[in-house]
């Protein structure tokens, strides 16, 4: 009887080992950009959105959680296209979302670029394919072409 119980126990343990070894290893979720907005303007579907509020924050949502250590100013960049100057900002990460908040308002009627590089990674180590979008703010700025003869 002891031999039978020992054999059954051995068989049960061997079965567990085999079943665990046969589990499919899940591949990590690829890191992709789901949404990109400047205030209420969708930047993900447009290459050059316009009429973005001067006090807008940039919000992003990704397919999986972000490794906060990789959400740096080297991998998440906000620049003014007129002169290529960096827009001072703070970057915050909340699971699969990043918020970029300029420390001062954007200039009216100006163009900006948001660039997120492949240096941004998920908590599973997956790299993002680089993303770049431009947008313009509301108003008429110094870089805006005259809209009528009266502006010349």
C-alpha cells in the first residue's frame, strides 16, 4: 500500500512538472501609442493639429505600462519649431499614461513638435517605435503669415 501511495505521489508530481513545462510563455505586450492629445485636440490622427490652447498639457496613452525611468526629457521632447528650442516642462507617468505639462504657456499662433523616441520603454522592456507630431496654437503669432492686406 505504501508503495502504491508513493508511486501515485511521484506520478502526481511528475505530472505537475510536465504541465508547468508545457505552459506557453507569453510574449511581452508591444509598446504602442494609443492616444496623443494636446488639450482636447487629437494629435495621433493628425500630422499638424491646429488651434491648440496655449495652456494645454500633452497627454499620451500607451498599450502597456511605461517604465517611468525611461520617460525622460531625452526620450520625450517638446520643442518650438520656429527655433528648435526645448519647451521647459514636467513629465509624469501614471501606469500606461504620460502627461507633459509645459511650465509656461505656449506662445500664441506658434508651431510645436512632440517627439517620443525609441528610448521610451514599457515595464516589460519593450521599446516604442519613435513618434513625432506637430501642432499649432490658437491665435496669430510672430511666425504667422499675414492673413490680410491690413496686416502688412
